[in-house]
């Protein structure tokens, strides 16, 4: 038997370091060739790292949230044959001596995202080691706990809400459901056992709470934080809000879906707004641009690559609808659906998450009355969609019901003047309020 050391691969595009966001294996696991070992994140996308060999995991080379350099040791696997440990050590610039598989130190009792267990501290002598066995958690008198200190309890939102109302900390409630999930029955049993705090005790919902939860900012959330901070630091934003009557637009959309919805992708507002942007930027090319503020260069693009801000379980991602100017409504709609599904499944590649020239952001029914969108640096404009509401509006001296929506759009004031931004949004308004003009060439 030998040891095969897998190093952090070169992801490409000149990337020197990546962030480790998830392990798919643990020490002791058997792995097959091409099995995914870990997910790492660049500044563009999440990338899966497969195993080039089959064997058994000896040690992990980093913990979740750690930034690792390309070429650093990612994982050690016990394999049939000689392995490559000697070659890997010879190629390494570090002075560390080779360690036997069962004496290697572990950095890698990594935090598992599904359990939230903290990593065990690693000895300073080496970058890798075998995991230390866990000792059972001590039980307090009358209130045993079935999980390790710091381990998050598993429970549904309804159970968490009820625990909050009862003043019960879920950390101390043993779970009897699948995988230790805390159920309503577990809450009832714990409330009965707890002295003076039965489920029907008065005032329980107002009990004091002193618990705290400290969460590391890692993975996509870290990238979002860095991106937003950079955008707000570098770009002098200003936001322009305009009200749009979308009654005719919604009527057209409903008619097209009724006629073609069964055969083609159903239309939402987004492909229609994308079409309006394509038409409007012909007159206002300065908003379909990217500003390289390091070199003082503005690039106006003929192609309209529209970023579609998409909410995922991990946070906000912006997949790109490429060449919107060359797509019809259904092509745009189908591609928007595909991109959103890919982003939410964490399968979007770097090419799908980069290169946008202008962005659309929408919270749908949660869109509020007005928003102040943050520009997707290094773009110079973002168009925000607020919710559609039916309101009484004066038309021809009469009060009539109309479907109204606000557009909240932000611009980079270094590149786009206020008057230009206003005329661009008014052009969008005119196109959306008279949707036939979207298709007049």
C-alpha cells in the first residue's frame, strides 16, 4: 500500500488561490476514481475537484472556509501500489518530512456543513493528521443532550418557532426524529421534564434568552460580501425611480402564454424587460458598458449580455443571458430558466457567471415600492424591478384600475450623467407601456 497526495489543481484563468467550501469525503472513507472529493470556489464559480485515484482517505488538507494556494496539499489517499508521496514531497518547497499514514497530523477535522461541527485543533507539527475520536457529550442532571457542544440541532421551521415561543433552547432538546431531528413531541416531552416550565406555563414565551450563534462568512456568502463592498467602495451610485403602467404588457404576456405556453416556455416579465433593454441601449450605449477604473477606460459593448440576479440557497448569484440582442422572447425565457436552475443547483460555470454588460434585479412579489440596487461592478447600470400592483389611476378624466410597477435603476455617476439615466429609464417606460414597440425595427 502507498500514499497518493492530491494537490490543489490549477483551475485556470491565472487563479493562484481558491476557497475550500465543502468536503464530500471524510478520513476513512473509500473513494472511487473520478469521485468528487471537494468543492472549491474561485471569484467566479464553484468548481468540483475529482479524485484521480481509488483508495481510502487518510487525511484532509484543509478545513471549510480556508483559502488554499494552487499546488498545496488537498488530500491524502491510501492506494494500492507505491503511490506518489515521495514524489510529492520532493516537489514541495516546504521542509516538512514525510509522515506515515497513521501518524500524519490532521488539520482536516473540517467543519461539515450539514452538521456544523467545529474542526478539532490540529497539532502544529504537520499540515495533515488523522481525526481524533469524539468523546461522548456529558449529560446534565435531568436534561441530557444528544449532540456535541456547538453542534446545531436539526429541526423544521415550525418546531424552531414553537421552541422560541416556549422559551426552549433547541440545543438541549434530544431529538428522536430521523438523523436526530427535533420534533414537536420532543418539545412537549422536554417542556414537561423542565421544572416550572411546562408547555402551558404562563409567561414562558417571554423568557429571557442569552444564546448566541456565531457563523463563519465563507464560500458564496464571503464572495458576495467582498463583491458588494467593492462595488459600494468604488462606484458613486445614484438611483432613479420611475412608475410604469404595465397593464398592456401584462395583457400581452397573458395572451402569448395562453396561445403558446403549452408549446413554448411560459413568459415572465424578465424576457420582456430584457427585450426593452436591448432596444433602449441602441439609443443609450453608455449604459451598456463596463468601466475599468484602474486604467480609466470605458468599454461600450455592442453585444447585450444581461446579468440576471438570482437568489439561491447560498446567496445571490448573477448568471448571464448572453447576446440578448439576438434572441426572441421564448429563447430569452428558456435561457433565463436554464440559468436560474443551474445557479440554484450550484452548477453554473465560470462562463455563465461572468461577462455581463448590464444587470436586471427583481424580487418578484417581494419587490417593494422602491429599491436601491447595487451595481454589479464593473458595469455602470442595473435595472431593478419592483412588484406589480393594481391601483386607481386617472386616465382621460376618469379613475380607472391599472397595473402599476416601479423601475428602480442605479447608475455609476462617473460614467452616466443623471439626464442620460433619466432618458434611458423613460425609454424603457415607453417601450413597456406600449409593448408593440418592442418589436418594431
